[in-house]
C-alpha cells in the first residue's frame, strides 16, 4: 500500500495533502516578480505497490475519477521513420488522442478527482489553450464549473473547444503570464480550486502517468522491457517534463527501473527561458514568440523545478527554430500519418537535431503532446492549398 504527502521542491519540508495548500508557505513568500514560482510542491509516495496501473500511483481513490477515458494512449513504432533514420527502437507516444486532444487531460483528470474528493465545485485555470480546453472537457465529465482565463491570442480552435464544453471563458488582454496572474487573483478573492500548472501540485502529479505508461508499454512491446534510454519532450513552463521525471523517479523508488532515462527538453528558440537558465542560472523574463503557442511563455511557472530535475538527472536542453518545428510537423504527418500540433512536433524536431549524437540501438521515445487540429493556421504555413476547382479530370 502507498501513502502520500506533499514535499517542497526547494526546502524539502513535508506537508499533509489538502485542497487549501498549493505552494510551500515559507518558500512562496520569497517569490520575486517576473520569476518562476517558488515553493512548488510535489507529491511524495511511500510504501510498496505491486500493481502497474498508473492510477494506483496517484493520491486520489479510483471512485472520485470521472468516467472519461484519459490516458492509455498508444505508443507507436513508426516503421517509415524507423527505416528513414535507422533507429529500430524509435517510438512515438501520442497523447493527442486523449479526449480533448492533449496530454493536459492527465493533469485535469487528477485535479477533477481531487476536487470531487474534497467537495469543490468550481475550478479556475489560466491557459494558452490546451490546459483550459482540457479542464473544460474533463470538468464537464466530472460535473464541475470551470472558469477559464485565456490570452486573447489563443488559437480559435482551442477557445471554441472550451466554450463547447461549457466553460466560462475570460480573455486576458496581453499574454499567458497575465492570464495566470488574473486567474490567481480570481481564486484568491472569489473562490474555486486553482488548476494553474505547477501552482496546483496535482498538475505535475497527474502528468507523471505518461512515464508509467511508457514503461508499461515498452515492457510489452520491446525485448528490453525497461525504461527508454531517451525521452524527447517539448517544453514551455516545465510542468510536463517535471511530471515525466516524477513518474520515472517513482518507478525507480519502487524498484521497477534501475536508472532515470535521459530527458531531452526541447524548446522553441523564440521561447527558450529554461534553455537560457541552464546556461546562465537565471530567468531573464525575455518575451516569447513562437509558432508553438502551447509552449510559448515568458516566465516558465515551473522553471525552478524543471531546472533542478534536468541538472540532477543529467538531462539535456536544446532549442529548435520555428521552421524546424513546422518541418518536423510535416514530416510526422506525411511519413506516418501523425498530425501533431507545433508544440508536440517540437519534440520530434529535437530528436532530428540530436540523432547524430545518439546510439541508434537505444530506445528513443518522442512525446507528442497535442493534436494538430488544435492549430491549423500554423500547419497551413508549410503546405500549398489548391487554388482552382475543376469540372473534369482533363483540367488536372
């Protein structure tokens, strides 16, 4: 049996899990404006577990989860690209097939269950699009009221998706960072559980299930039966990568694996705060601009923990250009039928950039975090639309 508590990622203070506690009370007081969150809490598990079911690794009982099929997404073995690049153990984990089309459903699923367990009826969230539409969809299945703050530049598909699910959508005039601040003010003054990424510990914890699934699927599909050697992840605010590290750390703690995989944090060159901080040790607040809207952030909310994980486990951080992202998106689509949004294709662009430095016999997993239909305007930049209609085949 497992037991769970919170642990501050900075000072290591341990707390009981409660819906009122979001950040470490001591460390969060030292937060500086324009910097990542201080005092981010992680869920710590203790005990033993024989099950391989990812939900049993989580700190909420099964009866509180809504009946929406989150997780258990496919691990592809794309033969065309395996042959093209000469990597026989190349896999794609396609989280774009989650119910709302992105990996963010994993976090929303746990947040919704946590809210239901504690009789919370409203959830508030800021988002560039995916987290908001995810919380709206999963919240609808859970019977929760969802207040969503989006930057006005969010892709229309994501905004329409959230509205279709019944969320109350508010637009922030500036950017995601402003939306984040407004949502925190709302939850502080008007109530509701805040689902903001990193701020709510359940967002990191929920996302760890993707690592556990990858391990389970490789055990079934690969002769190695182990954790992958390399995982490529598109990175913005740093929560997904910290969730992946948390999942593999839990597996290591429970004796399921012998080492943490090498995680490659791939950032768009126009939104590379964590990459720059890896080199300089500081977050500079530089304005972000990239076609990959889901990972476009000026100040990564989970930057401190992401940096800590990358350094502790010898992770790698690299950048790719918008053109490399869109080319990778097109290659995924045209070579194996996977249409992923730019933030997801960023991970594959990272693999393409790094592959010459890797041992081609090692297991490489590329995490594809969102469906391409969420942002068709970006995808249209690399294709040629037909201009003329025809009446007969002679006109082709």
